[in-house]
C-alpha cells in the first residue's frame, strides 16, 4: 500500500474528528508496520502544517503551493489530504499535543525530526517571510521534539538567516577549529544526501528540499573558507 493510500485509509477511519484526532492518527499509523516511517512522516507534516497555519492566522496560496512542492499528491488522494489538513486544524487539541505525540513516532530519531522541522520552515517562508508568530510556533515544536537550541538555530539559520552567520548554518561557533568545521560540514553534507533521507523514511518527493539545504551548506562553507583562507 502506498503512502497516500495509507493516508486515505487513515482519514476514512478517523470519522468525524473531534478531540481525539491526534490519538487516532497515532494509532492508525502504528497499525501499519510496513512503511510506518514514511506514513508517519507525511502525517506529521500535514498535521503540523495545518496547526502552523493558525500561528499567523491565515493559510496563503503560496503555503499551499509550497506543500505541493514537497509532496506530489495523486489527484485521487487530494481530497483525503485536504480532509486530514482540515481535521487537524479543527481539532480542539493544541499544536503542543500534536507535536509531542507525533514526535513519539520517531523516538530517539533527531535527524527525522529535524527533517520535519525543515519542511515546516520551507512552508512557513513560502509567502516571502517567516513571521515572528511562525518562528515562535516552530521554536516550540522543536522544543517538544526534544531538539536543543543549537539544532533549532541551525535550521533557522538555513531558512531565515542564510545570508548571515555561516557558522550558525553549520551549528558551530566561530571559536571552532578549521578541522572541526570541516568535519561538521562533511557530516552535514552526508546527512543531506537524498539516499540518507529516504533511508530515514522521508518520502522521495520530499528530498527535493535537500537541494536547497545543500546549497545553503555550500554557501556557508565557502564564506568560512574565504574568511579563514582554508
């Protein structure tokens, strides 16, 4: 069963929604052992994107298009994806509940949680700016994911401050040695490779964002090399 067929089945099983939507989501995702990571990843992205839409009070066309850039939803499943988005928006549970329970799908897997955060930033900045309310939302999501300030700062720097401090993009400070910076850069590039993302359960469509991430990493590294004469 494909990811989208699984999500369609999940949406059909949720029924009319209500306060238990997030609990039903988790139960239904875990009931599908095959492809649980990719289904869970996609469900988390849809649900948290819906909750993020409430952060600045409006869902823009740009944000919808950005979501479609990340996920090629088959026409036959667009209605189900839209319904899941609406159910998550209407659920009385706050985003904190969603973030914590969806994070439980990926215990001890910070890399996948960082991928989800990366995708949320991609959608948030689609209208040309990441609003303060959205940064606040994403910061809290990162905290609930168990990500530390350095990890959040690294993602924030890629999307909001990509022309600023190149050290933030790599997640290190200017006091780091040339050797430490080079190792960190290579590590980040390896983790950004599409094969690595797919192995973590990230849907193939989503790995398009890896190109943007890699470009930002390369730009940061070039600035550091020029500054240090490496």
